[in-house]
C-alpha cells in the first residue's frame, strides 16, 4: 500500500470518529504483530491497534487507535461501542 492510500485510510478512520496515531517504532511493531488484523490493546479497552503487512513479506507495521470519548473497542465487531454494548467478561 502506498503512502497516499495509507493517508486516505487514516483520514477515513478519523472521519469515523477514531483518533489516529503514527505507526509504532518498527522494532516494537514487529514484536507485537505476528499477523494482519485489528487487535484490542492489552491494558486499555478504549484503545486498539491494527497490524498491516504492506510488502507481503510478513514485516508488519502497527497503527494505534483511540476510541471516541465514552466508547470501548469491541473486538468481535471491530469497532468502538458504548460500554453497555460490550460482551460480558
């Protein structure tokens, strides 16, 4: 995926009400990401990250996101929801 597509994807996520932060450092990302997809943050239910393999060589880039105020990341729906919409623990 080229830089223009990455910027467009980040803009679409921002328009959806999600906060975008720059990719994590390559060393940290490669240790945290072993496959592509969206994953919940281990310590904060209002945060999640996405692992992307841009080159098809299993070298992943991690993108961190923050849900909007008062919402939590729902891993099965792959979106942020209100707390009452979360599955029971």
